[in-house]
């Protein structure tokens, strides 16, 4: 019977593109860092594609975590590959639009991560 089957949860983990990215995340203001921690905890438990308002897909495997806190708004870009969620880049928003430079950095790193596994 299907309901008698045990489903083993996937053992996901968060990894960072570089030590600089990890340090940037660690240096976020307290409320943004706490929101990021809550979202990534959910991603590890339920999978990386939580949907809005937590995560938004940007296409070609690139996604953004949408962190909101009393100090502002942060966007943290990531890619989900097999059992890893790779944090690529992030920034604290100062305008309504995502700056092209930030998106370009995330896309370049996304390409490097995919090329590394080719």
C-alpha cells in the first residue's frame, strides 16, 4: 500500500559560492539575517522552491531569497543543484529595481557553478 511506504527526506545543505559571500550573509543586519535563516531552514526542510513571498525564480536556475526586515530588504541569489543550495550573491536593496550589476554578478556565478559540474 502506498501510504505504508517510508519516504526518506532529501539531505540538503546550504553551501556558499565563496567565503566572501558567507561573510556578507553573516554581516547582514540582525532582522535580515534572522529572516534569511528562517527561509533557508524552510528550504532545507521543504525544498528550495518555496514560492512567493519567500523565494522567486528568475529563470535558468537562478532564484532569489526575498528577505525583509526592519533594517530594509535584501535579495540573496541562489541555485539549487542536486542536494546543495548554493548561495551565489546578495545585496541590500536601495531602490525598487534590482541593479543590473547585482543580477549580472549572480548570473556569472551561476554559470561558473554549472560549468564546474559539466
